C-alpha cells in the first residue's frame, strides 16, 4: 500500500491478517457453542418427557447404577456379586449412589441419567476443540454430526457406558494431540491416563488406545513417547481396577474378560444391518435394504474422494490426527461387527470417529490458501449444513413421537414395605420403585440376573452343560429362600435357563401376587 507521501507500507494488509486471526477463532468457538446447544436440546428433551427421567426405560441402566448402590452399601463388586463390566462406571456413580441414600434410589438414577446426557453433550465440545485448528468449517461438521448422531442420542437417554467412554477417550485425544501431531512430554502421560480410565469404564476403549499406541510407535523419539503414554495408561487403569482386583482377582478376570469374550464369540451375524445403523441411516427405517446399502457405499465414496482431494490440494501427507480418525473408524467398526449381540447404543462409540473422518478433510481446503477451492468448499459446507439440519429435525420428530414408558412399578410401594428383601430379574424395577436397597445385610446381593447367568455358564447361556444349569437353578432357589418378595419383568433378559425358571407365568405388574416358592414371595 502506498501512502499519499509515496511511502510503501504493509500496515493495512497486516491489520487484515491480524483481524482474520482474531475473528477465525471466535467464529470457530461460536460454531462449537451453537452445536453444543443443539446437542443439549436433543438430549435433555427426551428426559423432560413424562416417564423418561424417573421411569423404567431399560435394563442396563438399572444394573450399572445398582452396582454403585451396592458398593456404597458395603457390598463388594466381583467378590459378593457378579459384575460383567470394569469398575470405572461404578466409581463414577458412587457419589450419586451416596446421594441416593438421601433422595431415594429413583432420584439417584435420574441424576445419573442427567449426568450422562451432560457427558454426551460435553463430547460435542471436545470434538470441536480437537479440530478447531482446522477452522470453523471442520469444527461445525464434527460437532454438528455428533450432535445429531442417532446412536449417540440413544445412548444418552439413560445411564449407559458409551457416553462416558467417549468422554474420556476424547479427553485423552485432546491431550495426546497438539494440533495435527502428537504432543510431547506430560501431555502424553495425562492423555494416557484418560484413555486408561476409559478402559476401566468399558474395554472397548482399548481399540482407540491401540491406535494411539501405533501412532506413537511410528513417531520420532518413539521410545520416550511410548513410555510416557504407557505410564499414563497404567496409572489411569490401575487406580480404579487394582482395589477390586486385589479383593477378587479370579472373579473379576472371569466376569469381565473370559465371560464377555466367550459370549461375543458365539455367532458372527451379517454386517450390513450394523453398517447401515453406524452410518446414521437408522433414522430412516422406510429405506429398503438395497437402498440403504447404496447410500452407505455412497457415503464411503464421498469420504474417500474428499480426503484424496484435500490431500492433493495441500500436497501433503495425512497428519497423525487424520490417521487416528481413519484407522480408528475402521478398527471400531470392525469391533462392533464382531460380537453376536448388537444394540443401537453400541454404535455411539463410532460417532466421534465418523465425525472426525467427515470433518477433517474440510479443514484442509482453507479459502485463504486455496482460493480455487472456495466454490467447492462452500458447496460442501452447504450440503453438510443441510444434512446435519435434516438429521437433527428428523431426530427431533422421532423423539417427539416417543411414548412414555409404562409404569411397571405401580403398586410396588404399596405391596412391598420399605427395606424388604426384593428379588428381581430387572433391577431398574426395584430402583425406580425405591425398593432396591434392603435394610438387612442378609438379603440377596445379586444385581444383574442376566450377567450372573452369563458368568455361571461361561458366557454360553442356553448352550450351557447340565451341571451349570443345575448350579444356576440352585442359586435362584437360594435367592428365593432369602427374599420374601419378588418383582419380576418378563420383558427383561432371561435370568436363568428354562429349567431354573419359576413355573408361574404372571403379569409383570406388581399389583398381582402369586405364590412361587416355599417362602411365598410377592410375584
């Protein structure tokens, strides 16, 4: 720029560059904030509907919160009762379970549900922070996709493990990565500690952790980086696991590792239905199987073309963060295709990787450096905004049409006195009825009837040999002898093989009573 005195200066362009550097982060954080608000609206809206905060909405939430209630009551997991998950979630909810002693177990579970929705909303913020160095477009795509990702919304509707797993994995990734590359020094150790605690929440966190380890092994000064990462992982995993491992080593290893591995290895189903669900197409059940598969193939092709175009435009190789997203998505998808059992909330684990894979290429096509790509970039952004908005609207409509859960605990407070020993194959019933914590330590400690069946049959359930079936039958006979009341649910997983089941076929409503054991329990 030339002044009126003929002196050339670069003050104005420099000012514009400085202004752009200031405004760009502000725009990025504004985009993250808007996506976070949308995510919170979708997640807390369901809990605000009648029956979803204090009602019975599932099986796993009652089991996992019940484990924490047993712990704060002085009953030791793994040693005194079966727990098929690592102890991280138990420790996370122990303070809430303590609070539940004053508020009641039903409100304790309600608080756990609210905290889970908040944790899943925080994942949107962490995703935005992880990609913020690539600009507002990348942050908007990453945050927007996870905000409306169907499986993440399913997992956030009650106390399930996947939102907490994602939370600690994203905290670990934010610490491990410094922009596009791996960080150095203490950040690797702290990131490893976050990943270690994620493994203590659910073993599936081993998959993204293994990807981080692979990247660290291929980086410069890999021995030092691997050492720091391993030290952090050891600390983050040992702190929650070692106390329980020291009290019941054989039971913890069998329940968490052996039983789950055998259970997952029984049958390998067809992969396409799960892939369609992971692609977010479960919001559109009217799509035919063939059309859904074609849409899935189109999504994969668009992602591949987007990455190739972005890398070619920048004339650069993929950074460590790109490899983490790509390898992580492939590895997590393979992990979810392997076990015989699959429920929609499982797919929430793939949500962050899917969001990263779709967002990171857009961040490579910056208008400042590649003006020729502005039109293509704006078109891609417009398509992304429309798709995210359409998915969000479709999800909101789907949640608006949800029916309130039936009150399965109606009458339980009238028929069963407080402090009674109550036996149930669905702890969500007794938790919601405030009849989960008995007054006597002599009451049965079992929480997870289905997990107990898995542990006693080595994960084989109905394929168990006769001697294991007899052991399960004897266990339930002993449980009935110690509990004068029972609150069953025939919609919950079977607690025993057929030979051990009670012969009385009744409604799950607590208002109906049947004599079903020598102690004549309420059934």
